[in-house]
C-alpha cells in the first residue's frame, strides 16, 4: 500500500521498469500532496485571532482535505490494482471464436474499470480546488504561496489522470461509453484547469 511506503521507496518503484506505479499513481500522489499542503495552510490559519471569523469554515475544510488525501492515496493503490487484470487480458488465448469472444468481453470490462479510476482522481482534484480557492482568499497570508503550490499539484493530478482515461477509452469497443467517459473527462479538464489557473493568478497577485 502506498500509505505504508516511504517516499524513497515510492520513487524507486516509480523509476523502475515495473508497470506500476506509473503515471496514474503519480497523478494520485500529486493530488495527495496538494491536499496535504492545503491542510498545512488550514492548520496555520486555525487558532489565529486574525482569522477567527473563518475558523469554523477552515476547520470543516481541514476535515474534508484530510479525507481527500486518504482518497488520493487509495486511488494511487487502486490504479495499480486495476492495471494488473488489464495486462493479463492481453495474454488470454484467442485461437477460437469462443476464446476471442471471452477475451473481448473481459478486456472491455477491464478497460472500463481502468478508465473509471483516473476519472475519479479528476473529480476529487476538482473538488479540492474549491477548498484551495477559499484558502487563497481567507487563509493565512503567511502561507498563501503554499496555496499556489497546492493548486499546481492538483492541476497536475487532473492533467495526468486524464491521459490514463484516454489511453483506456481509446481501446474500448463500446464507443458510445468511451465517448461518454471522454466527454466527462474533457469537462473536468476544462473546469479544473480554468479554476486552477484563476486561483494561481489570484495567489500571484497577492505575492507580487
């Protein structure tokens, strides 16, 4: 499990020729890092008289960001879990018509499952941006630059995960379902990048 892995162990695994962790797991970790930075800003805000009016809201966000971090870590593991059966599909026999039909059925199921995991990463990342937007405006001014860094990690999670959606939907035979997933991913990319860039510019304006 990623949660029980040291940073160095994860990087060594990521840099090896093993198929997982790969870009999907790295995207989920980017989301987790963004969430952790958001929590740092929240923790630096809570308990300060200057931010007493928003303390209750920041405490709520802190709980939500902690949960999101756990979900990103879970999705990092899940990304590797769904890749294994997909990889095995390519080795299934396909000599007879019956074997080919079975292989196609199993492959389609695995491709769908493998598409849904990065799509969920994107959904969580966009959710995270709403919290970072609040912190960019109302959180500790001493840590506003960290909000900007968090935004870039979350943006990376979105743009990294979408490629894992596309690489799987591209091979799906059910083109109607594939295009449905692609459209959902495209909407998340558009919404996520626009929001991330707006928050980042907001942070930069405060820093300059």
